[in-house]
């Protein structure tokens, strides 16, 4: 969970005229959000694995008696109200808005959060985007960086990128992460009823969901190169190096924690590991925007092969799938969307380090399974299915709402198989429109899960 108040560097845009008092009240409410909320977090790693921004179609559509000219996206954007409009209305009420820009510009946001796991967090995040080359069909290229520190001595820094060359001939995706982290651990499995076994089996399953904190130093270097082979279709390959050092899990000499039992059982060191592997991916993209899609499909099928000869502690093979589908339910209000997501990861051979097991919020963007902390559920086989209904609340689209739910399933070490037991999460949230050109939103969600889990989840952009 992160809360990211921000300042948007961009040209001023036209918007609805509002009273200065009303504008200052909006600013006051937004400023108060971080002081009124706290929640759960998972791994702080962010990812821009998702496809880059497509240009909106300029096809004119006549509906509800309006002219075709009124229906082009530029006209729709002029009728929307975002944070840049709010800033202009408050600070420069007499200034006229400039012409809308086609690129995303730069967004700089303070990175603020507070919860019992990390303490109080302070940092900064910057996101930039632009279209490379002169081909009008080129997808947007984006990059981001962030640095933060917390009162519980957690430090996190990353740089990532998702770049498309002119005409989408090549796509480069990668990141660098350096962090001193704490990971909450609630055992191995899907939380199914524990039917007995050895003491080690009980510790590994953590049937009472006691929870443990695992401290470590984390490094990740990843780079993938995709080649366009057909319309909307890409094939890619790359390398990823995950390193954990100085792992401390509060273990006793008998390794009486889930991670301690797992490491003994599968032959991993207690205080470090390397997960170094080759990446192979097939990607198909038709969605109109990665930040907040109205229509289209995103599909990614991946194979990861960790190999000891390039430094991995153990060999392993892993298949991942990521499928997203979006349905716009209204031509007059395309922001009214029904969205579906299925993400899965399946070990096909070898062994994975405990903190690399697929599970809750272990998808590429660490957003799945709202209602739970990262890896609250985990196994060697894991699948998450989510649905979300998105709808505008204000006619100028400044405030929108969402209702969502998810189903997680996985295996464990005491007989439970994937798709045999499911755990639910559900909730609702609000969206504040930060940048209407790139459809960047502030997402404020409150989610409920099983075993007493609940909390706020605040981020930039949609969960999927």
C-alpha cells in the first residue's frame, strides 16, 4: 500500500469553472487523506511490465444528437476535469488553459505511507513518458524512479522502463531495484484447514496465521527485449537476477518458522539465495491504455528458467500467464467499464526460494489480491481471478468509483491442490483523475479478506 500525493508538471488544461472555496475544500480533503488512512503493504517493487500507452483514436462518432466533431477524444478531454485543472483554478483562476499535449509529460509525487509493518514512510517518485520516433502508431514509452525510507529502517530505490521504438518494432522492458526490506509472512499454502501432520508441517502451514517478519537486503536486475512479429503480437527474451542477502526471520535454532522449515525441506540456505534465470515471453496487446483501459485485451504468457550455471541457488522452471479483458458499457461514457483479470504462476520443475514463491500480490505490478498483504497466500502453483466495475461519479470525470472482488487459489504441502480451495477478497474504492491525457488516476481502495484481513490500498492507476 502506498499513498502518493503529488504535483503534476504539465500544461494547464480547460476545465469546469468552480468557486475558489469549493476548490480549496477539494485541496484540503486530498491533503487530509494520508493522515486519515493506514493500511497493508506488500513487496514495494513496482513494475512497468504493462504495455505502453496507445494514442486515442480520432475517429468521430455521432451519438445522442451530438455532432461527430464533438465526439473526438480531444473534445471529450476538454470536458473532463483533472488535478491540473484544479491546480490552475486555485492558483491561477484567470489563466486560460493551453492546448492539450499528446505526451504524458513528467509526474513527480511524494511517496508517503504509514502502517504497522513499515512504520512511517517518506520518499519521492517520478514518472515520465513520451512517444519515440515519428510513426503516429508508436506506443508510448514510460520510465519511473523512486526512493524512500521508513522509521523502521526500510530503504527502497528503483528505476524501471518500458520503451517502444518507432513503429513498435522493438520493446525494451527492465528494472533495477536495491532495497532493505521487511516482508510479512503468513505461512505456505492457501489457508486451507490443517488436517494434521508433523510439527514441521504445522509450522510451515501456519494454521493460526500468526505472522512473521522477514528482514533482508534485496537486489533485482531485469531486462527483456521484445520484437514485434505481427500486428499487436510480440515475442521477447531476457534475463532476471534476484538476490536476497542477510535474511533474518526471527528463527530459533530449530528453524521454527515457515521459511525456516521450507528452507530445510528444499535445501536452501537460511540467510541468502540467488534466483537467476532466463525469461521468454509471448505478448498480445489490443487494450487502448495501460493506465486505465476502456476496451481491448492484454495477454502475456511467460517461461522462466532459473539455472545454477548462471548463479541461481537452484534450478527451476516456471510458467506464468496474465490475461486482462475490458468492456466499455457506454458509448456516451466510455469510462464505465467491466474489467476482468486472471493471473497465474505454476512451477513445472525444480525448487523456488521461499520469498520467490508465487502468491498474493506477486504479479508483475504487485497489485493482485487486494485485502491481503503480499504473499499472504503462496504455493508452487497459484492463480488469482479478479473482476471490477468502474464508473464515473461526477459528470466531469474528476471523481470515479470502483467495486471489485477476487478469488485466490493455490496448493500447499499437506495435500491441498490448486483450484480445490479458494479465498475471497472484495471491496470498493474511489478514483481521482490526476492526468486526463494519460488517464492517470489516484486509486483509493478499501478491501476485506478472510481471517480478519482488511485495509486501505492506495496507488497510482488501476490495479489492472
